[in-house]
C-alpha cells in the first residue's frame, strides 16, 4: 500500500459527493462521510477514526490490491456503492455467474482502506447465527476442566467480526445468498437493521467483558454478551438470480443488476487482466474469441467471463511463448473446452 496516498484523500471538489471514486488509490475519504440516517440504528454509531495502518497484514492488503486492480467498474456500480456507504445499507448485486459481482467489494475495500475482505460463502445449510459465531459446546464439556472459559470455545464468524468494528468499518462479502434457505434473508435483515446481536452463551455467564477469537484469529472483546456495531460494515451480497427475496428484505438493500459486458467492455476486461502480457496479445485473435463468446450468449448458452479470460490467457497470451505452441486442431479443441457452456458436461 502506498502510505503517502493513503494519508491524502482526493480533493473534495474533484470527488464531488462520492466517497468511493474508483481511482485505485487508497485514501481516508471515509472521514468525510456524514453520520448515518437517524432511522438506521437503535444505538448511536461511534465517530470514525482512521487507523494509522490497518490491522490486516501487509500480505492481505496486497492480496486485495492484486484482486481489485484489474477490475473495471461502471458508473452504475460507483453510484450504488456510494449510496450504500451513505445510507449504511447492504449492496445486493444480481447477475449471471462470472460477471464480477464478488470482485467489486475488493475494489472498494482497497480504495477505502477497509482491510482484507471478510468472505462468507452461502449454502443451503448456512445460518445467520453461524455467520456471527460458532460455539463448541461439546469440546467445552469434553475438556476435562472445571468450568473452562466459554470464550476459549466460541469463535466469531465473518458477520460477527464485521459487526465488531468500532472505529473503522470492515468489508463483508456474503456470496451467493440465493443458495440460502427461505428464512435466511429475514434473519439476516434483523441483524443488519439493528447492528447488534445477543450471544446467549455469553449472556448467561453474567461475566463481562469476555475475550473470544474473531474470524481472522485475533482477540475480540464482547461486553455483556452482546455484539454491538460501532461502524456499519460495507456489505456486498451477491445473487445469481436463482430465487426471489421477500419485499421487506429488498427494500432495505441498495440493489444493482450487473449485466454481461458487451464486446468493447470484454476487450477492456481482457486487456486489464493481462497487462503483463500486453505485447503477446493478438488483437484479431482476441476479437475472434470475444465474437464466439458473445455468439454463445446469444444462443442462450451459459458461459462466464472468466472462461473467456482463461481462453485468451492460454491460447493467445501463452501461445508461442517459451516454446509452447498449438497446431490448428489443438487450438480449436482447447478453446472449445475452455468456452464450454456451464450447463454441459465435459466430453
């Protein structure tokens, strides 16, 4: 991270109302964010205090930078992100797999210095409680100790860790929320609306404070058995559109549909991801691959942008490099395999 850039946010006049500008340079622009709307929290949010250096490791910050740097945002994305920041609302992104929904959060986290993204992949067994904390009651009973500390057997999940932020918000990705069961969205809504959650196992102890481990293995202190958010996290939820969500949930989200990119956008995406191989990229071959990719989409075949990136990397950028070569039949076969629609079984 460039600490010089981090200390000097972009000029306010140039930034206009936007906190997230997508210029790729980390900054403390969140300090200019006004308080949340009065209806957002039952308790008062703490004043933002920028960390001198975020607590995440340098390796984690560099990982988010590398993940975020090639990503290309649209004006609709930038507006949706800033609306979510101002209103302290989760951002719900819908669209086909492979359209970059889960990468946007890394771009925002890198620019706004939110540290490594807390990632929570959802499946049919996921529960909101599991995203907040896990308690190993069996392990505690089998410890052989007399009244062992509960905090040693309780660990915060990604949602719980995000809620624990007191001075500076974290970034949380709730990925593929449409794979959850029917009650998940409403249960999540209750926690997100209140910005707090009671942990019964700690509440019953009548001991305060209690130190537990968070999702990243760091100590977290919980008072009176209740998680209470000091700073609402930047929450991005993704959905592949496999199910409908209840209206009360939807109206509390900032919603954005990400449509598949067109030919011009696809070429920009390819070149952004393969800048290290720019001198090896044959424009005509890239355009042919993009045309075949778009034709598959027109035929209602399910293909994802990362499949196109794989095909360009292996059969264009790496072709004839370090002695690697394809004959015409191999080239056609490799490209057919890499661009195989997702609904088809490998042959």
